[in-house]
C-alpha cells in the first residue's frame, strides 16, 4: 500500500500554498473530482458552488485571512479553481447545505475512534494521541501529510485531505489534535467557521490554553468532537455543538471517544441524532477501552493493536471496505498514532488490509516502520 505523500512547505501564506499545490497537484485534483462529483450528483453546478463558497468566504477570512490566502495559492499551484479548494476545506458544511437545498438528509457520516494515553499510563512516560479516521475509501488516494514552516510562529505537521489546511496533527509546541464526527438537532441552523480552519488554528498556537479557546469559543455550523493534548501530559475532549462546547477530562489516564455524545452535561442539553448512521459508535470506544484498561504500561504498539480491533466487522473500530447507503465505498482510511514529545506521527493507510506504517516528523524525512 502506497504511503501518504509528504508535502513540505515554508514561507508566507501565498508562497506556502503555491508550494503545496504544486507538490500535491495530482492528489488535489482527485480531491476536486471526489467532492465536485458529490455536488454534481445533487444537481448543482459551478454557479451553485460559487454561491455556497461565497457564503463562507467572508467569515473564514475574518477568522484567518492567511488561511484564505494560502488556499488561493494552493489553487494556483494545483491548477484548479479557488472554489474547488474551498469545497475541500468546507466540504462537511457545503455538502450538507447542498443536500438541505435538495431536500435530502445528510450524507454518510465521517467516522473516527480517538484515544489519548497520558504519561502515567504510558510505558515510555510520554503521552500518546491516536485515531482511526473512517471516511470514503477513495481518500486513501487523496490524503497527504503536510509539514508547514511559517515565517513566524510554530511549525506543525498535519494529516489532511489534499488541498486541506489541516485535519489531525501536532506542532513543535507539543500540541496535538484529532477530531470525530458528532451530530445533534442544532446542526446547520447557524453559520459557522468550517471545522478544518478551527483545527488549523489549534495547530498554530504556542500555548494549549489558546488552542482550547479556539475550539471552545468559535461558532460552528455543525457538531464535532475535538480531542486536544499536550506533550507534558494534558488531555481534554471537547464535545462541540454549533453554539456550545462541553469538555471532558481523562479517566485513569485514558481518554477515548467515538461518534456519540458521552458527557453527562452534553447529554442533558443536546439531542443525539447520529446513532441512526453510526450505531457501532456505541461499542467502538468500549472495544478500545477493553484493550487498554488493564495495561499500566501502554506502548504505541498497544494503541495500534486496539485500533486494529475488528469486533463486529465491517462495523468495527478498524473498518474494511463496505458500501454505504449512498453506494459509495467506505473504510478506515488511516490509522494515526502521534508522539507529541518527539514531534512524530505514525500513519497506516487502509489499516484493515494494510500493516505498513510510515513515520512522519517535524525534524526528519518520512521513514517506513516495521508492522
């Protein structure tokens, strides 16, 4: 299985974007075809896409003008339209809006099972932050790993869809983030900042306090769960409704989350609407816990074993290819295991059928690891 390409960019936003677009051109164009095709299947054309993007652009520019500038550079470098890059970065919100306009229910949800192991439960004494990302199988051919060195501020490393500004990742200040799909009755009733921009804002922070602020105080159009950690041992989970965020801390050194609301406060304030699409979420976090709960010296390999779990496959922690209700093919696209103290991320594409892991780092070139 081919490893995810490594993209290394530096300089001001426009120049970084241009470098990114040129290096990842083929995969970006596949991303454009993937999500552009979903828009077309809804009967919408380029004018509709431009309208949907315009509705987001001003708010995104206000939140981070450099993100928009970087996206324009990506578009030029990849030889695609700016609207296509905006779609990749706001695909959750834009496709949902398009489906609402077409009178359709939301599409098959983004999955994910996340886990953080605090230093007191880690064999090495270092925090471990990991996730399985469940989504369209085609994204195994569109995702990339990007190392960003800005003119000022912290360097960061992110695993994302090609053309995206961020998804999961870590930075040189020791902050790491992953995110999981959530759903509630408040979704898509208000405008908000697309989720990748919020995750990118987290990776740009030098202090974990400001990273948490970016999550907790930024309005969103839809629900999302975001897990944040710091190499010194801090870990927190934010279950986010569009207009409210509820936090949870680890229990006995472990923090595990799938795709349903867990926190007692959140469960009294929002209505869970995601179980119809992700019923397996109710046992995926439990299965990961069963692997780790009695282990007082957890290694990254132990976390990988937990994330390889195939209980009730194909509706498992580690999902093989399966057809969704929309006839598209879905799977666990990537297993991501991060070491914030070392500034390194181990990633396996399509782990249900692949055990080859590549290590990406802030200070080194990618290296293939033993299974």
